[in-house]
C-alpha cells in the first residue's frame, strides 16, 4: 500500500475535487464511505462547514487540512468495511483519534498512462477538540512505518513508496538510512526474542519465540558477568567451532550476541538465556541445547510452542541436561521423558526424590511447615522441655 500526504489550508476546494473532480463536473467520482462529522448531507459545502467548527478552535493555524490517499498494490482487493478499519487504524496511528474526518473512495481511474486501482482519500482536520494541533513532525517516516504495520495486519502486499530520482550523494544517504532502518527492525526482532514477548513478535510479523534459559536464580552481578563473557574472544571462537558449517556471522547488540545463520535463522545469546527465531523448530532445539552445554549449564527451562517443546525437551535430555518443566509443560515433558527412559515429573514439576519430599511435607501445618519441622528437630530436656539455648523468643529449660 502507498500513502501520499498533503497538508493544505482549504477544506472546500479539496472536498470539491475529491467528490466531483477538478472541473466539479463528475457527481459520482468520490463516494463517502465514512465520517464522524455532523452533516445534513454529503455535499462538499456541508462537510466544509462542519470542518469549519474545528478550525474555530484554533484560528491561528493556517494549514489545518490533512489529506492522505491510500492505494493498495495491483491485485489487492479491499472491501469497503476493510477500508473503514484501515482508515481508523491510520488516523489513530498518526494522532487524529478525536479529529473530524471524512473517508472518500475512488474507483479505477486514469493516472497518466497507467490505471490506478480503487483507492481511498482521507481528509482530516489537524485541530483537536481541545484546540491543540496534530503535529506533522516526521509524518512521512511515521506514515511509512504505520503502512507496513497495516499491510501485515490486513494481509496486504507490501508496496514501496515512490521516490524521486536521487543524485549519487542523495542515493548514498538513502542507502545509509535504509541500513539504519534495517538494523532497527532486526533490533526489534531480537528484543522481542530475548524477552519472549510473543505479542511484540506478532505485531511485527515475526515467528514465535523459542528459548532456553538457566533454571537457577542469578544476582544482577552474576548476569553481568555472563554478559561480559559473550565478548571474550575464546568464547566466540568456541561458538564458531560449534556452528562452523552453518554460522554466517555474529553481531553484538545491547541485548547480547546475535548469531546469524546461513539459512536466515538467528539465535540471540543474552548470557543467561538463548532465544531463536526465523528457524526451523528442530534446528533451533538442537542448536540451543548444544549452546547450553557449551555455556556449562546443567539445568534449563524452555519456552515455546508445543511442537518446539517436544523437540527441545528431547534435544536437552540427549545432551545430558536436566530440564525443569513448568506446570503447564509437565504432560509434554513426561511423554518425552518416557521415550528417553528418564524419570517423569509430578504435576508440580518435581522429579523422583524431590516429589517424595514434597509429598512428605504436605501434612505439616503453618507457613511451609517450618515451625513443625523445627519442633521435631529439637532435643528435649529431661522434664520434657526444650534443651536448646534460650533466645528472645524461646525460654531456656
């Protein structure tokens, strides 16, 4: 989808053009699909008068008209209801939530030598109901980012916005800017992967997060030490040796060390956690289990889809790692553990002797049964009282 923006000063002229053409002679050129303005009819005069009410709230603003046309890629069919939803999403993203607007649809029409497919125009007032102004700062950059999100949300074909022919110097600047934007996009993906934020990944159309992490609790200082190790030459040499045939390159970022593979997959090593995205689940499970062994982990916790959990549990057990499944993962883990000949876990996630110990404490009273256990451990005096030394809360024998 392509968005073309214009900021102007007159609503009446823009409405006449959108509704009836440059010569105001085509009564059916533009069809009003939606509007939040109180009007008696859909004539340009009525809409302009309603927009005028907003302009009176900020009479010093000269260019109060925001006009954007949205055109889909050839072959994309967008229904009127979808256009209404897209317009609402676009207006909200550009800061026009409570502003007056009108949505006008144009059918196929000539655009030079080409035929422009059905598209829409949004005409909105930059004056909010409280009299403040919708900013136009970085509006082209914000619009491009918003259009990419709308394309992903509505399943539309991504279309690059048209640009003017650039001079060599301008082209070099554009290339540099594009590289920076690509790095930003990759950073967002890796941030979402490192934090296992599935909602953020869905928002930017990335695969589901797959991750392994250390199961032991760490202090902030221990986490910093693990992050520092990522920068050591010896550790990076070990990584290259481990993934020699598949690793393309490594790149440091603020979250850790990103491993980029030849097939386009990535693993982000954050010190106490490794995450994979854009990878086949089987390859990700095997690679991260190997990486956990290289890092010296003995026990791990695993996140991901059910398919990935099956594969990751098997890979971790094959590498000799102890897996601590979460309560909602116990059924999957037990199925894998039985096939591997390993101990199954209870519904609480404890294995073998740990499960028996938890069961034996179930009858103890008090918070965690601490008081009962301490009483049972104390020796008694000959008269039946405690022989332990006196404390402020316990008298001597």
